[in-house]
């Protein structure tokens, strides 16, 4: 009797726990099975690699606003149709176009030696060539102290240090200060030009290009040139030997009139709540020195391939999955701002947004910035991703990638699948950003993680806001 009572109480307890567990587990067994199938299929598929190979080979470099970027949009539309997306469109916007032109830069004192440099985005032309003595600044903080007019007739060189390689890319925003705002201090000093140590972690003689920041709507009036890390090391050693440095440079970079760019939108329309949008994407434009494989052909390939695998399931998930191939990211998040503006009235229906824009190495962490109920969902998704080597990171980490910033500021919840960034800043914005740097297996791991995560969110009823 006592035993029976104990047993039935035990059964009741078990049933109670099962119910409790069901209430706490926002993922059904069948959804879990589908997610696991997606992971298996993705790990076996070449689709993502084929996409990034096609983009980098058939289109090549695609500077924001260029004719090549337009060809990339047409490519994106064709790809979306081919992969079975339900709706495919281009949303255009206009933008100012910065043209790199030719550059020559060399050391002329204490002896003649070519330097490996690249004009930074927004740099002005040198008109005639400039040949001037160099004033050396150990870092951006030293340059920031320069007095008005103190650099008249000189070329300023702002040194710094090569970035330390790291999983997270920590140190980028600090190092990037010299690229972004160095010109403003050099112009206050009335320098004829500014030369900057590249922002990167490599020791190759590749310069890293990248956009400068505007100052109250004004762009630089002087040429601003990034030189490779080894060239910057060389200048530092000569300076430390008290050698008089001079540099000759000629740059044709300049702004041209407005051009059109656009975002490519690929939708898998939701079967039950088509108005609710789960947004993923990458940016379609690239810098013009390499072929934009790692930045961000990989992101376009990862997110498009993940959604395309979900498109092959027998039934569409409940919510709409939208892949956005953002235009003109590198030159100031222009596609991102255009998207947020064009969809402003509908952003309340954007359930979550995330972008892949940190290369193609293995994903190691899932972070989120969603409500407590959705945090439980994300915890459960992380468990499903754990066989891929992915751990759960913070549940209050804002920002889903650069192109998501404007949307996130307007209240759209974000998640992010963080990639290992150890090699990212070796390649970032250099001529070395080419297809051979992508490991097909690592790319497939990314697609597996995205496919499972996005499917589980899109087929869920949990609100993330
Ligand atoms: Zn990027």
C-alpha cells in the first residue's frame, strides 16, 4: 500500500515534471529533428562555397556604388530565383561615389624606396605630386595633440602598432581611430597629406584600406594613405635612428557625382505568420583591392545557403525568413540606413535581425539581446548547436552586425553567431582577401549553425522583443 502510494506519487511527479519541462522547452521534438537534419545536410553541402566562388569569380571586386556592385545585385536576384526563394527584389537608393584612382607613394629620404600603400576611403586627390618632409607621430594620441598650423608644408605620419590577433577582434575599434579621424588632426596642423599605419594584424606588405569618418558632414581635403605594417615598421626604425624622413606621393582619389546602389531582398514567405520577419544577411559590396571573399562574400554565401536549405524543407517555417544582401556597407553602412528607412513602418514586425560579417572561420559562440522568454529559446538553440563546437555567450549583448545597427537602434532584437576572428584582420580590406582564404569545411559549419538557428526562430511562436 505504502509502496503503491509512493509509486503513484512518483508517476504523478514524473508527469508533473514532464509538463513543466514541456512548458520550459520552447522547441518541439519534431523541430529539434528538423534542425538536426538541417545541420547534417549543411555539413555535407557545397552550396555556400559555390555561392562565394561564383560571386568572387564572376563578379570580382564590388566597390559600393560601382558598376560591379550593380552586376552583383543582378547576380543576387538570379541566385535567389534559382534557389527557390518566394520573393526576390532590389530596393535602390542613391549615394555619393568615391573613386580610388591611381596612387604612387615612396620614401625619398634618407633614400629612395617604394612604399606599399592604399588611399583610404574619402581621401582627396593630391593634384600635383607632393614631396615633403615627414613629421612622425608615435600614435593617434600624439597626433591629436598637434597645434593648429604646426604641420604646414609637411606630411604627417601616424604610427601605432600592428593589431594583436584574437578570436574576437578586440582592439580593432581602438586601432581604427587613426584611420577614421587621423585626418582631422592632420588638417588642423595644415599638413599636406597624412600617412597612416594600416589597421591589421598581418606582417605582409599589403596595405589595409577602409573608410574614414566624416567631420560634421565634411570629408578630408588632403590625401590620406595607409601603408603596410612592414613599411610602417621601417619608417619607425629610421625615425628612431634620427634619419630625416621625406615622402613623395601622388594620389588621384576623389568624390564623383551621386550614383545608385541597392539592397537585394530574398524572402521565404512564412506559412502561418508571413508578416513576421526573421532577417539575416551579409553585405554584397566589398573593398576593391581583393575580391571580397572573406569580407563579405562569405556572409552573403552563409546566410543565402542557410535559407536555401530551409527552402528545401517540405513546409515553410511559420515566419518569413528574409535574406538581405546589403549594398554599400564598406562606404558607410549606406544600405543598412536605406533599409531601416524604407522599412521603418514595418520594423515592429521584424522578429530578430543578424548579419554574418566577420569572415568564414568556425562559429564558436551564440550571443543574444532578446527578452527573458526568448533567452530561454536561445539557450535551447545553443544546446542544439553544441555538437558544432558552439557555446552560449551573453544574453544581453547588443548588435547583430554592422548592417543591423540602424535597425537595432530602432528596437529590433538581435542575436549573433560569433565567428573565430583570429585571421580576419590579416586579410581585412587588403588585396589578400581572396577565395583561397576560405576553408570549405569551416564555411559549412557556419551554414549549419545559421540554418538550424534561423529555422528554429522562424518556426517558433516565441516573441523576441
Ligand atoms: Zn564587412
